[in-house]
């Protein structure tokens, strides 16, 4: 499976997923120019995208949704123009060789994560961003995947001591907001297994987080909860203005 995160953050989000047979995109918050450039990294063009999966209606995930044909857009009902393209949580949908299960998340608007499984490469990607917590129902579905993209939005101390309005701080730190570094790492200790190869921390706040703090939290939580940090697993932070290309396990 090839994963190209074109950009991740409050100014725009989009991720390309390709298993050698089927190409889909998650979210549409990045410009067509950047999407086309990213597609060249594995020899594909814009018309090769079979489906676009939208997580939720916030503009950093939907800003460029109009460049896609309506019949390719899938997601929560408020994000699509046809009820036929409205997805329900925990239901299996198939796009050629990719099986997609929407994961109900907790945000201030209807929001999904996605479990994406390839019948061609027998690999799984878990995509979870923009949520204040992860339910036990979702946790039961997403264990031992090869790839994880999971939100680590803010460092709690930086958020509390920021110059942001109090209502925004409360929202971001609530069950309807965003995962902080510690909680993100804690959830991962329950998810990762012997198949897991790559962990990608997403949607880092440019104002209230740093890559160093994310990775510090990951290492400290895994040591405390599991007694070790698995050196087999590649761990990285996704960026707002740079592509992150993962293609370790391509068949």
C-alpha cells in the first residue's frame, strides 16, 4: 500500500491511498495543484482517483471538494450531495480492491475516521483525526493494522497557556475537540500489534504543538504502558506544507 499525505493541519488536509489496483483520497483540503504533484509520486493522475472520502464538513477538510465529481464524494450525510453516497458508521463499503469502514468519531460536527483494508495487498490503514476521544466500539475495530494515521493535535500545557480565546481552548480540549499528544499515544498502545509498521501523527497544531513534544509523549507513554518502544515501527509526524510518502510494504 502506498500512502501519500499531501498535507495535514488546520490549513488543509488530504491523503492519497493506493494499493496497486485502487486509488482513493481522504479529505479535500489541499489544492488541485498539490494533489496532482503528489499523484506523480506513484505514476497516477487525477482521473485515476476512484473515490474521495470526507471526514467532516470543516473547511480544512472540504475547501477543494468542488474539484471532484459529486458521484465520487462519500462521507457523512452533511458532506455529500446524494443520499446514495452517505456513509454510515461501522458498515462495510467496497471500492474495487479497497474495503472501507467509517469510524464514528467525537467532534463538534458529524465526523468519521476510516479503516481501509486492501484485498490485494492484505494491508490495513487506520485514519483517525478530529476527535476528542475514541470509543470502545472503534477501538475494537482498529487493532493491529499495518499503518496508522492518528491525530496528535496539541500539547496540553501549550494549549492551556496559549493566547487563544478561552472558549476555543475549552473546545479543543473537550470530548468534542481534538486528541492531545498523551491521549493519542495512549490509544496507540492498545492498537499496535505485530503487523504494525508505520505510525503517523497528524493534524499537529502549529501554535500549540511541536514534533519534538509529540515524539517525546509517544516514547514516554509506550515505555510506561508497555515497557518498551518497538524499534521495528517507523514513527513520524505529518506536515502541513510537505508531502509524506510511505511505500514500505508495496506488493
